């Protein structure tokens, strides 16, 4: 027997949420960047307002939420959310200080040690005795 009730809840109707420890200033800043970008490229509309796009992209980046889960809960397609992520990352990267300039500034102020924090990059580990030489116990 086939079930034809469109309002019956099933696994496709679940909505996943993410709690982001963000200030409203952070969300507003990113939403303003998105609005400016949309105005610059002449995009008349998006499926969601810039504030919601900012929240969704930050959930993907910060909490590693799956784009399909966030898309379904917000009434957009997974590929739309997947397209928004690199678009917003490039907007943020354009506002960031370039690494060479930041290092020169630190060197001018007399900094001797610089710690860089970023994303984990998947690498292949060496095998055998060469593996222990580069092992730190961290990622």
C-alpha cells in the first residue's frame, strides 16, 4: 500500500539546528558584506535574505553542519547552500589582511614567533620509522 499523505512526517521532514556562539555584530557584519556583494553583482534577489544566508554559511563553516540538512530546514536546495559557502568565504578572504603584510608588520614590531591558526589540512603520514620523526600527538 502506498502512502500519499504529503503532510506525514518522515526522515525527509526533520530539521537540524545548530547553536552558534556568535554575536549579533558578527552576523550583521557578514550580512552587510553579502548585501554589498549582491548589489555589486546586480543580483535582484536570493532565495533567502542576507542575514539567513550568513547564519546558514556560518553554521556550515563553524559547526560542520551538512549543507543538505540546513538547506532542507530553510526551504532551499542543497546545491544552493553549497554554492553560498565558497562565495561567502571569498567575501571574507577579500577583507582579511594578506599573510605577507601581516608577517612584515609583526617583524617591524619585533615579533619573533608567530602562531598561525587555521583549518586542519588532511595530509598523508609517512610510514615506518619516518612517521615517528614528525609525530606531535596533535592534528
